[in-house]
C-alpha cells in the first residue's frame, strides 16, 4: 500500500508567477494543462529587461509560448514590453479592450507599437461576460472598456454593507478605468486581477450588490495604490491571501495596504517589493516580500500554486520561504 501511495502522481496545480517588472505588471498564469496566459508585459526599453524576466519565468514554468496575452490597458508599465516580448516568445492570441481612449503623441506611439506587435498573432477584443478559453480553467472577463458585468455571477449577488461607507472619488477618464479585469477559476480556487481599475469602477462591480462573490487570491488593484482598492471591493471579495505587485517607490500606499490588511478573513499579504512609503507599519514581514531593497537588479519573484480544492502555496524566490493555506 505504501508503494502504491508513493506511485500516485502529484496533484496538478494552477501556477501563477508574479514577475518583478519594477512596479508594472507581468503575471504569468500556467494551467495544469500547461497552457499559458500572461497578463501584461511590463515596461519597454531597459535593454529588454522585463521581456527577459518574463521569458525566464516561462522557462521555469515549462512553457514555450504564450497562448493568451491579456493587455489590461495601454499604459507603458503594462503594454510597453509587448514588442520586446514577441521577439522572445510566440504569442498566439492578444486580448484587449479595443482602441485606446488616450490620444497624444506618446500615447499613440505606444498604442501603435502594440498594434503592430499584435499582428504576429490572433486578436480577441473582449467585453464583460466573455470567456477566455483556457483549457481546464474558467476565465471570465469582468470589466473591459469602462464597462462591467451586467448580472451577478453564479452564487453572487448579495448586498454589500461596505458600500454605505465607501464614497466615490473623482471620476477617472484615463486608460486605467478601461482595464480588462478577469476572474480565474480552477475547481473551487478563485483569483482576481483587475489591472489598474480605479475606485469608482471597482465599486460598480460590488455596489449595491456584490456581482463577483468571494475570492481566494486577490492581486491588489493598481499596484496597491490608494485610488484603487476601495474598502467596498476588498471586503466584498473577502480574500484569504493577497499579492501586491508594487515597486519600491510605486504603489504599496499605506492607505491601500491597511484596507487589505484589515479585510476580514485575510491571512497574509505578499509583496513583490518592500514599499518605501509604507515603512515598518505598512509592509508585510520581510519573509513575504520578494525584493526588500530600493534597487532594480534583484528581480526576485513570487509564485502561487493552487489546487482544485482551493489550497494555496506561496513561494518567495528570494529566500525560498513558502507558506501553505488550506481551505
């Protein structure tokens, strides 16, 4: 019986790599079937720094192509690295919200470079409620082009008491509010990534009723800035674990960190960088921070492995510290 138990294959996991792109986003999602979905590509230039780091993550994960590249919105720290990435890894399908709402010389140059790179693969323009067809996963588009899902997802729709005390802020007309936001489900495990969606648009998802339901893993929105991560959405999502893709001096604001930290049911926040603004009172323990110094050459990353029953293991490449959370 012992031999038979030892011969059983390990349970398949959904693996998520939070690549350090110094305050941008590059989140590599690898399904148990070894399909790869990448959310954003970091910055342009920098001697192909971010594309090189993404390619290294893909190699670690054992994937040789990106099946779906989700470009949340057209800001340089999210879409800027696309031309350099496609020179290193084939991208089969580019997913975005459509044309940019920002128009200026620099903005149009950035967008046009992306469109040119997009010609190397297929193009999928998504709207809320659409599915991204990853084998073995359920990937639902929650937001796109300033719109959100019209009806609650299955099992959601409960009134959200936090809406009463979460007031709107000034409306955001930038690309941030256009972000493609997705919910990834593997069995009972649920993870959310809303790109740089801002406060008022977040609240439309969960007020007056929570259209999403709860999640196990919350990637803090907009790098952990305080014009996102409203108490209404964080409390509605009720995450068990949060990951913050901040930079040393970008995101990781004390106010947003505190909102997530005090969310009922949250067990830990993991951070890609130590936040210089957060100080000792608004940063996680060093064991849970991938990059703890204010410099750009560490390139440490976080990895989340989730099983279909909702179990989560988070691994820090800097110190090889890992922690498992059971459901």
